[in-house]
C-alpha cells in the first residue's frame, strides 16, 4: 500500500483546510442513522468523531493529567521503564519513524508510553507476541497512575466494541461479528499516551511530530487536547497530496480505520493516511489501537467479495501483520542497550 507522503510544501506556504467529519453519537437510539453516518464517513475520509461514548469528561481530564505527570518526569526516570519487546513501556523521542521515506534524518518528534492487555508471566498466553505484563511507573513516583490507566484501558475497549457493532452493520454483517473470541473477544488492544514536545514540523525537511502513516488494526480511538496538529490525506495517491486539519473536539474521540479493516473490507473502507505537524506548542494525545486476537486470520469478508470483485489482499494472521508493522516503524531495542553500556 502507498503509505508515503510526496508533499514538499511547508504548511506556511500551503495553508490547509479543516476537515468536516461526521459525528457518531453512541447514545443515539436510531442505530440506522448511526450506521448511515459511519458508512458515509468510512467511504469518504475514514475518520469520524464519536461522542456520548460513556467515558466522562472528568475521567478523561484525569487521564490527561496523569499522562502529563508521567512525561514531566526526568528522562532517566522514564528510561527505567523503557519499551520492551512486548511493546510495553516508554518510547523516547525519535524511537518511532512512521514515514521512513520522508523522515530521512530523524524519526517522530514525540515520546510515548504503551500499555497493553495485562497477561501474567505464568499464563501460557503470555508467550504470544503482544501479550505480557505492563510496565508501570513506581507507585510512590506517580500514585494512582496505574489504576487510572487500567480503568481507561477497560473503558476504551467498551467504546471500541460499540463502534465495532456499527461497523459490522455498515458492512452488512451480523451486529456481533466483531464480538467473536477471535475478533474483539480476546483483542490486542494498546493504549498509547503521546506527548509532542513543541518542535515546529517542516515537511520539506522531513520533520514531523508523527510522519504520514496509516494505523495497523481495526480502528483507533484518539483523544487529544485542544492543540491542533492532526492532519489527514483522503487520497494518498494524489500528487501533490492534499492535507486537511482535524479539529480537536472536547469530549469526543477521533476514530479512524486501520489497515486490517481495509483488508477485511477488500478496500471498501480505507485506512486513511494521517500525520501530526508540530506548530511550536506542546501537545498531548491518547491513542487506543484496537486489533483482533493474535490468531485471527484477517481475510476478505464474505460481504465484500464477489466473482467480479475477488479479494485484493491475501489472508494474513493478525500477529504476523502487526509484528511486521511494529518492526518496520520502531527502533531496534539494541540501540538503547548500546547507549546504556
Ligand atoms: C498515532 C496517531 C495522532 C495524534 O499514534 O497513530 O496517528 O494526534 N496519533 O497523536
Ligand atoms: Ni495514527
């Protein structure tokens, strides 16, 4: 898939416009209306807002406050819980390079923290690549931090499942299609706190908060503070690419479709290219990446293929696809061992 940006203009000389995104209200009793709005969004931009999702604004504020507390710790404190091979823990600035073709010299100007599904070391399931124990800041350093994040992880999963039901209906599937054990019954679900440090991005120099990319899984729920920075490109093959700003919306999740949904839906629902440009202000966001179980075979859905429209992508196991995408975008952990020795 073409994931790369071919745009060279700086945002100053090439002002972008704000994208108008559909609003999906999870409290709307008229499910057909939600299905219609979601389908329209998925066919257009692959991005939409989700409101009335059940997570209170007070709790979201607490999650952001805790996230800020973590990133404000001294670097040596954060490096004590550096990301491991299970993708848990702290990712320093430049750890990730989402658009290697255009980020020639450096990676993303963001730091992050990954929290996954907690599986004990003595549980045989923990041998699976994205299962294991999480890393946590010491409770005396950040009291209540783990509890806040665990609660958010649980609540965001419920929001993701509710959106999954509407997606299933939009694809003419059974409403519970994504609820099956191999789907979201035993999901890989990763919460990622993000902090953009206030650098100014310059696309012509390959400098980005987050380089242009598509997300990997089913959907991503994104909560942001009120600083703009997220941009989407509806047509990744256009030259030059056109980028639209996505406005932050207090209390809403910005939801976007990932590559696995593009594969399931045979390209009907596209995973949209997006990136983050820094404008000199610090910015915090919280992403929740929702993927099916490790063993799920991601293959063209029965409702998305026909004799004249055969599957465009070969079936692939979720764990293989995800491992490949993580390896392609993250630094090799051995560089940190070298730095520390
Ligand atoms: C991501 C992402 C956007 C943001 O983490 O995949 O696109 O606003 N984040 O931080
Ligand atoms: Ni993304």
